[in-house]
C-alpha cells in the first residue's frame, strides 16, 4: 500500500458463499462491479481484509473489503486510519440501508449508525461519525424481531433488476465522487441528476447514430474533402511521427486519412457514435488497424479516462455542441488530464458570427478568448485564425481556429 490516499473506500459485507448474495452484502456486490469495470484485482492485506489500489482521475484510491464479518468492520477501519495517518473524512463506506427501497442510492456524511452493526463498529473504533456513507437500499419488508434474518436473506427475482440498477448507480457515484469530490457529488447523487446523464448520453448517441446512418460522409454539414487549415496548423507544430494524437468527436473525418498518409503512427479516434467510427474504419480499409478507436462521451468519459497522455488534442466542431456548464467543465477537465506538458491543443468551433444550430442541435459559439479562459494559465495561445467554411449545401459557416501549447 502507498503512504497516502485521497479516498479510502471500505465496502461492508460478510465473507463466504453463504452470504455473497444477501442484502447485507450489497456493499460488496457494488464494489465487485467497480473492480470488474476497472479491471482490478483484490489481494490479501496484512490483517483481516482484501484490498486493491487505483489511480483514477488523478486521485489515489484504496479499495478495501474487510473479511472479519460485518460486526467487526471497525477494526479494519481503525487499522487503516492509523497506518495511513488518514482523516476520518477520507473514508467512504459502502453499506446497505433498509430505510431505502431497492434501487435507491444515497450519499451523506456523518450521522448515527441507524441500527447497522457494521456502521456501529466503525463509529466505535474510529471514535467519530464524520465519514462518508454511500448507502444502497435493501427495503424493509420485515416484521418485529426479523431484521437479522431479513438482511441475511437473498434478493428475490423481482428485486434483482432493481439491484442491478443500484449497483450501476453506485459505480457511477464512486467515479463521480473521485473525479469531483464528495461535497459536489452529494447533491448530484441524491437528486438523481447524476443518473439522468446516462439517459442523455443514450439520446445523444441515438441522434448521432441516426445522422451518420441517414447521410453519407460527403453530405454532413461539417464535411471537408481535405482538412487543409487543420493540416497546415498541425504541420507548423513539427510533431514527431510517433506523437500521440487524439482526434475527439472524429465522426468520419478525412483528417485521419491524411494523418496516416503523412506517416503519423499513434492516432486515437474517439466519438460518441459507434456508427461514425464504423464508417471511418470501413473507409480506411487496409489502414484501419493503424488507428485506435474509442466510443465514449467526452462530457462523461469512462474509457477515455484510461488512455495515455497525448501530444495533440484535436477538436473540430465538437466543443460547440456542449451547452450545459457541467458538460463544458467535464470536457476541459478531461483535456487537462490528458494533454502532456509541452503538448498541444487545436480547437476549431463555430465563431461568434457563426450559425446558431448544427445538425438540428443548438450550439454555443466561441472566440479565442473564451477558449483561452476555459483552458487557463497552463495553456499558451500560439496561434488563432478565423475562416468561413462553405458546407456541402453552399452555406457559410464561420469558424475560429485556436492552437495552444501546454506550458
């Protein structure tokens, strides 16, 4: 284990196959899903627990499953707090909650044990209550004196689909907590706004899949037979041919063809539309395997969080589709996490005099100052220009091109 962690995630449950699917073990069920998603593996600790570590969104994370039974969970929390010189508020406890129906997830800091023996043990051993709790509902369909038997029972068939929803919510919650902090995450989780984003992503995927299914690449409103301005700006950067280039919102752009022809060897193409990526692969034919493809959402990334840092972040006509502040903030947070020191950012969007809609969607127009403000002092503007692009339908589309270097 490392000397210091930003978050210590403690998932409560009981060891052994007898308890593996019980309501009391929903914390373990949820953390196992997180582990599976992020391709991690547990290993034995020096006392009664299994643990694994991960750096996620720039944060060091320790994930722990106590194995000394629910009622003794506090002993592991006490050991970790002492060994790591951790604050109580560094802990996030994944725990079952019978006051919530199956499917509900709730995040809070502090409070009593609520009659939960695992939480009672942690409060007793830490002599504090100011740790965070990610609570997963298990419902309260039990009578007087039946609590123990109830929490040690399995979910019925009808409940299992809601359990799956809750587990997915818990995984998404943990990812959001790690990226943006516990305080901000609390309102997003408890209001369910965080989980609405998944539905919005599905809607956007459907929109862009339809766009690429119903129109040929040459009929798309942003199509360029050759991305001359972008290629000139990239040439001026004098990048090594092994430089790591990330083309975000690539669609079926012909820029990829030109970069391959110029000899660039490490190119990643990402888009929210799998249909667009498939079209790109088909067009590239024999050179398709020279490109890495990632279907992901720039405003709520998962796979993109795991890629190596890049020498060039390239975006033509993507950022301007993000209207909400959290979408824009997430886009730039990802950019800042993935662009190397001395790396470059090339962003080209509709300018302030440009169209207000594209592909039947409202857009946010930019100038160089607006983009520079979003990037902050770590990025130096080295070139900008404005160009009026004529789309395949003969319509004028004014763009602003900006090139920044990370310093």
